[in-house]
C-alpha cells in the first residue's frame, strides 16, 4: 500500500512539474524567448508600415531587424494568445498622427477583428473598398482621419461588425445609409460631424438596427425638412444611449420619435440645438433614465412634474433655455442625482429650506429668478460646486455652508444677500477650495479678522460691491494662492496699504481694487506674475513700479505724481491708462520699450513739452489719448509708423503747425481723429480723404483756413451702408486673465449741445464731423450729403458763404446740425423737413432770407435756432412775411382747429411738457454718459421720443397762442 502511494505521489509531482514548465515556457518567464509572431503576418505588417508616413517615430518598434522579429510585441499590434494570429491593430494617437495611405496587404490579416485608424491623416483619400473583405472585423474606427469621397457600400459586407465609428471626416460624401442595414450585430454607431442633409431615409435605417445600443450623431447636419409623417417604428428595447448634440435641430420631433422607439434609454443628449417647445412628458416614462442633457436650446414652459418621478437620475442639464415657473417638488426626492444644472432660464419661486441630496456634486441654478433664502446645504455632503449667482436670493447666508468639506467652488454673486459673512462660513473648507464669488451683494458685509489664516488657498475670489471697508482686508493676502485673481472693487475701503505686509505676501495674476478710497503709496506691482491690474478711481499718490510681464494697467483717476520712467519696464503691456492724474514733465524716451502696447491714455494730466518721438516705436498701437495736457509743437512724424491706429485724440493742447498730410496716407485704419482746441493752421490736406474708415472727425477750435474738401464723400464709414471690411473692430479691447474676461472700452470726448461729454462704448457707432470755430471759407460742399449715416454735423463759427445745399435732406440719420455764425445766404431748403431724427438745429447769425418752411419738423425749433438772420420771416420768428399778415377781424373764435376752448390747456399738455423735460434732459445726457452696450441706439430712440414730445408741445402752444390772440 505504501509503495503504491509513493509511486502515485511521484507521478503527481512529475505531472505538476511538467505543467509548471509548460506555463513558464509559454510566458517566457524562465528566459526562453519564444517567437509568437507568424512570419507571413509580420511581412504584411511591414508592408503596411511602408505605405505609412511616420513623422514622429510611432512605429519605431516595427522592423525587420532580429531584435524586432516578434510582431506581437510591436506597438499597436495584438495577437491571439492561442493561435498567435494578429487579431487587433490599434494605430490611434491623439497627438502624433500618421499619414500616407493604407496598404491593401491588410486583407491578408485574415483573423483581424479590431482595426482602429482614428486620429490620423490620410490626406483626403477614399475609404478603401478592401475593408469590406476583412470578414472577421468586429470593431472599426476611422474617426478624425481625413477621409473623403463616398463611403464604400462594401463595408456592408462586414456582417460581424459590432462597433463602427466614421465621425468627423467632414469631406465624406454620404448619399444614403441603407448599407447599414446589413449589420445584424451592430451595437455602437458614431457618425458625428457628418453631413447627412441629403439622406432622407436615415430614420428608417436606424429603426432597422435592432441590436443597436449606442447612437452618436453630435454635430451632424440634417435636412431642415423632416419626412411627414415620421416613419413608423416598432418598439425596441436595445437602444439606450443617443447623442444628437450640436446638430442645429429646430424641432423636438426627432427626440419624440426616439422616445417612441425605446423605453430603455439611460442617456439622452440633445444639447446645443435650437429646439423649441415644451419638454416632452414622455421623458418621465423611461425606466432607467440616468443622464439627460437638453441644454442650450429654446425650450419653454415649465419642467414636467413626471420628470422627477424617476429616482434614477444622476445627471440633469436643462441650462440655457427659456424654462419658467417653479421647480417641481419631486426633484428634491432624486437622491441619486450628482449633477443638477438648471442655469440661465426663467425659473422662479423659492427653494426648500433644506436640501437633502447626499450624492449631489454640482448644483447650478444661476441666472434665474429665484427668491427667498439660500437653502441649508449641510446635508449635501458631496457638493463640489455651488453656483447660485444672478438670482434674487435675499436674507442672510446660513453658516452651515461652511461644513461642506469637499466644496471647491462657491458663487453667490449678483443676489440681494445681506448680513455678515465671517470665518464660520468657511470653517470646514479644505485646501481643495479655490473659487469664491460673493460680488454684487451690496448689503453683504464681510467681517473677517486680518489675522485669520484660512485652511485653503483661493485661486479666484471676487467680493466686488460687498462691504469690506473701511480697513484693508489683509486676511485676503493669506487666503489667496500664488498667481490668484482678486477683485475687491467698489468695497468701501478707505485705507493705506501696509508696504511691509504687501511686499511679503503672494503675487497676483489679476488684481482689481478700483473705485475705493485707498490712498498713500500705491502697492508694488513689480512682481513677475502680475498680468491685470486695475487701481483706478482711488487716491493713490505715487506711481508704482510695473512688472515686465504685466499686460493691463489702469491707474486712471488717482492723484499720481512722479515721472513716467517708472512704467518703462512694462515691456509686455497692452493697455495702459494713467489718465486723470497729476503727472507732469515730458513723455520719457524710454516709452519706446512699450512695443506691445495697444491702448495708451495719458489724458487730463499736466504733461508739457513736445510729444515724444518714442511713441513711434509702439508698432501695434491702436488708441492714443493725450488730450488736455500742455503739449506744444507739431505732431511727431514718428506716429506715421503706427499704422494700426484706430483712435488718435490729441485735443486740448497747445499743438501747432499744419494738420499733417501723412495722417491720411500712413494711418489707414483711423476711425477717430480729434485735434480740437489746439493752434493748428493752414488748409486741410486732401490726403485726409483717404481715411475711408473715419467715423469721427473733430478739428474744432483751431485756426484752420481754406475750404472744406469736396472729397469728404470718401469717408465711406460715415454712410448708412459702409463696407463691412472697412469697419474697424478693435475700438474695444478684450483681455483675458485666467478664466476672467475683461472688455475694456475706448472713449472719446466731444461737444454735444454746447457741453463737453465723454462717450464710452460703441464708439464705432458714433459718426460726427465737427469743424467749428475755425477760419474756413467757401461753400458747403454738396458732396457732404453722401455721408448719409452722419449723426452730427457742426461747421459753425467759420466764414462760409453761399446757400445751404438742397441735398442736405439726404443726411437721414442726422440728429444735430449747427451752421450758425457763418455768412450763409439764400432760403432755408425745404429738404430739412426730411431729417426726421433732427433734435438740434442752429442756423443763427447768418444772412439767410425768405420764409421759414412751415413743415412740422422745422417748426419744432424755437426762434433761437433762426435768430440773427434779419431777412428771415415767419414762425417761430415774430417777423411776419409779406402777404402773411393776420386778418384784424377773425371769422370765428370758436372751436379753433377743432379743439374745444376748455381743452386747450389740458392734463395732456402738462404731461407732455413734463415728459419733454425728463426725456430730453436725462435721455440725452444720461445716455451719453451711459456705459450700457448699445448706448447709441438707445440714444437715438430717446431723441426720437423727445422730438415727438417736442412737436406735441409746440403744436399745443400754437393752438393756445392763436386762441388768445383771437
């Protein structure tokens, strides 16, 4: 018995040894290099490599060398563990693409079932027809590979195919998809980015793919006309994921069609379309729905209550629509939800006092109309991002928000929050917290000790328009990370900045402390990380040193002194505004270092001397403002190098000489030219007429003589229909710092209704010619009438002669016309009545004669518009024209002009007078000072309303006057 047992044990040990030996030999772990690659297939792969262009050495492991003989070890090649046949070829790489062509030898890989050629560049060649011969292929990915031409129907022979991607080969020509019907096992189909506008039967084809589980069609182009009726479908349970995002769909029909196809959807994405209508109620009938994205559409109405019957929701994005009403209460029972984004809609109402969504990670309800208090979120322990800004939340903020240990982003800006924020509101935040925005809550006070050391380092923090002051909040220097973005503008800080604390603190990338009352020495801005700095509208008195890396600097409206040499190190600056300060001396020659600057503003200072030639080194300069200083001499010729100038404002200085002829030839992009209130003399150079982009020309208050150039009709941007290619698009300056975008607007100062005003924003829309207060003579050129987009024309206080051109009525957009104090003669042309937008008219102190036209528009102006013309007669002047004397005995005094005596002075009359004053005063001057986008359009609209009210007042007054005279 023992002998038998011993022999059996010995046999088992030997068998186990042989098994282990075989395993080790196969795996190669005992040092024996087993060659798995089949020679025939190795040669095929080398032929494939020969036809490809490998710029980046991706196929460096492929080769005929002895050390590279085993093709199963080549990058992108996978062999079967048993047969050693090549079964997969994966040549995908996101960054380093292959080029060339695909070798027909590929068909010799008879066992190939996986082929990925995506993200390569096959030079707009056609998809090879021989792909249809790869009979065992189950996976084919040709996405992003620059194929073109027709899709070969031979692909339909791949009866075993389960996964097909042809997306984003935008040059493919697709006329039908019927060949897809041959795929009996297809589970995944991606045709994203393809043009299917000529394929009218794609819906029928999709409905026949009974095994399809995932359908990706993002960015496809479909026919704008869907078949009517939509094709009949049998209910399917296989399709569960569909993506039709960014397809420019304008109807919900396709979504509803799919909802009728399957009740098993778990993922639906129809975002970034233009779908109108209400959210389909059928969404609430889905059994295992977890992901829905209908964002960036035009959906309206309320959110269906049935949608929240589903407790399986994980991701919901209905943002950027026009949804309204309250959020259904059932939503707050979706305890599995992780992302909820309902931002940028019209939703309203209040939220529950407490939210209990333990898995919620992202909560976005921003840019809606929610009211009430911010809910208690302490039970939402998974929250990472909370964005509730742009609503109407009020009341105090619950300190429990400080318990969210995973929170990274908190944005409660632009609400009506009040009360006090202190350390307790951030007590449990971790070092992952990086973004805090409480801005634009004007009743919210932040009271945190300057010595507090928070447990986090914030990258983005905005407390603008909160109450931080009067002391400087030094705790922020501890709360911000290196290279942070900090905005504490308009926060009522009235304090100096401790230089020692500041110098030992971190450096910022973005710093906005504007519109406070900070004073003393400005903080050091020489730190290398600084990119954007706005310290404007404070009371700093010392110009700071600037870092070479800084791009945007606004120090306007302070009390800065010292010379400009302190800024010359800022060689990377794009925007530099030091206007409205107390800077003096000459512009330093070192300004030539600012070779990247686009906007340079030193207006309203005490600079003197000649304008520095160094400005000519600013090769990309777009806007130059040196108005209201004491510069003298001529305009430096070096400025002719600044060929990108759009705005040149040299007004209100002591400059002299002729208006340079080179302005018209060397500055082709110029849109705004202001030389007002200087001592320029001589005639206007005809080269100015080369400025086809010019929209604002102000040469007033100089000593310019000669005639007005007839070629002014070349100012084509002052016409109603300017060439779009001529309109400059850079009078505003866009600046980015991190994820913060700033739009910095240019401005210009001009005289409007005898008052100096600054016009900000949409400067591109303002079209003005002001040549007043010079020594111009000759006639008003008829050619000026071609500037039919002109908004204001002022050529008053000159020595012009002749008549007012009849063609002046063609200036349809004209709102202000001042021809006063010249030697104009003849009659007032009737065509002035065609200027329906005219709100300001001054023809006073000329030699005009004849009867003032009686049309309604001209009669709205009072006698001051016509005074000083002895030969003018008729209303509104008291002088009667010959033959127009009023009869001594009127026929009747009853019901004058069909109006009852008691109605002459009516409530409407007083209302019209009040409206006239309010609209006229605030509409004009308020809009001119407004910084709202589209200010000029609003301005024109208000002027039209003002004109209408003015007409009503004048007509009523004339009725009254005639009544009492009679």
